[in-house]
C-alpha cells in the first residue's frame, strides 16, 4: 500500500538557499542516511545556513518501554505532558520560522490520546512528522497504519536494545519476552502498513550489558530487514544517573561503533563515531521538553529559554549559537576535530561531552579517533 500525504497540506513560504551549495559525497551513505531524514540534501542546506530544520517535541513522559536508564524520566517531574494548546501554538510558531519537520518524542508520544490529532495538525501546516516510539503501541494495527500515514515523507524510530530476554530484563521493567515480541510485532505492522524499511530506525541505548556480541546481533537482525540502527550512548541524565555501572568502557564503545559502521554503512570511508546521528541532524535540530524548555538535544536537559515565556523565534534568535553548536562550525574548532577525516559528518556526541565536562562544545571523550582507535571497521 502506498501512503499518500493528505490533500489538505497547505503551501508554506520557502527559504531561499544558494542553489549551488555543495552536497558532500559519501559512497556508504553516512551523509545521506546518517541524518535519518529522507531529504538529506535539504537537511544539509539548513545546516549550512545555520537554520533549524527539525524541532523535537517531547509531548509526554508516559512510556510502556520501562527503560531503567531513561534520560527523560525523573522521580518528581514538574510536568508529565505538554498541554495540547501549547503544542498547537508551538507548531504554528515553528512553522512561521521555516522549520521543516517535527520529531515527536516522549516518553512514547503514541501514549497520548491526541497524538494523531496533533500529528495531523503538523501535517496540515506542511510539516513532516517523524515519530520516536518504544514500538510497543504499534502492536495495534490501527495505530501502525495511522503512524505510517502521518509520517509520509518522514521516518519512524522504534526502541529495542536487545533480543536476549535476560539482558533486556536487566535494562527494562516488565516481562522481557512480552516486550521484545511486542516491538518486533509492531515493526511488522508498520511494514504491513506501507512504511519502507529505509524509513524505519531501531534505537539502541548502548550500555555495558549490551557490549560485544549482543549489540552486533541486534544491529544485524534489523539490518537484514533493511532497518538501520541509531546507536545512542547512555548519559548520566534522568534515571541514567542511578546506573553509572552501565557506562561501557572506551574499547566497548569503539567496538560497537565499528560494528554499526560495518553493518549499516559498509561502503563508507567516513564514520559519525560515537554520535547516534550525523552532525547535519544534530546541528539542525532543537528540542522542546515536556516542561517547555528549549534545548539543543533531547538528552541535554539544559534549557536556553522556555516556550511558555518567550516565542520560539525569539529563543532561537537569542540562543542560536548554543542551540545549533555554532562554535563547532568555525575553522580550527575542537582539539583536532576540524582536521579529522570524519569531520564532514561528525563533531562528537554533544550530550556525552556535556555530561562529561559540563561544556556543550567540549571534545567527546568517547571519540574513537581521539583514543587512537584503528579506523578500520571492526571485524
């Protein structure tokens, strides 16, 4: 079944770009696929113009995944859901600034009763929807069909760390077998609803229990279906602060990076190293948390303005440098980063740098090049 965009999509003003902006070539698609957005060329042009391409909206904290390391979770959150009227206002405000896409986050955004209404509201404004879900709500074929429809032109990310029930049990609450099967069933429903494998991502939060063969097994399992992996590093935020013992060692991280690169990007000479996405996604995206704080990344919980107090456009105008990591784009920025062969796609994980040093622009301690890692793909 071919999913079509609704006919009610409105025309939006275009942002003028230099037509001959060069798009880097990458035979293994770290550039073309590592930003996850299907229209990678437009993402790169937004990046080069220091424009926000996508806004992540953390619509709720409710989630059936039960991740014991969740960065967004807290024992006493000030709010567990962003009000619908606020979200509608946000959609109009970001649309007026020329933003192209909305990344719906949680928790699990599909746990909201009005998630479909909100996604349609974004679509009617001409915004592309991307949904980051645990995958469990997709066991309902009706929801999977709705997700496929509202993410036409965008991607869907599910979340399955491990296929091993004993390892999964360590990292998640609830019955591991039931949850693993639910995510896999949800992916099947999404495919049956017409979502193409190239527009589906499996997100793995890489922790010490996954190190070695387990993470490779999971990445390969999804790759055999044409689904790529978003390899995210655990950070000391939210519930993650309670489990420092789950932080992998440097060699374990670098091995997992190599496995991901070898399986997902076998023809590429480039690596986005410990980043879960390439720098074009990272440097063109901001997040609005469930409390309304505007941050440069959903994992980085440091806010630069709050949507309840200031319009989105004003927040971006005041804090563009921090939110889009503009200092990292300057020639000679970083300790050898700008001269690294991977610089066309990578500037290190900003969340890891922030939680390790307190500095958003610091070097990523997990960078495999800085640590002298052999750049050949892991074997």
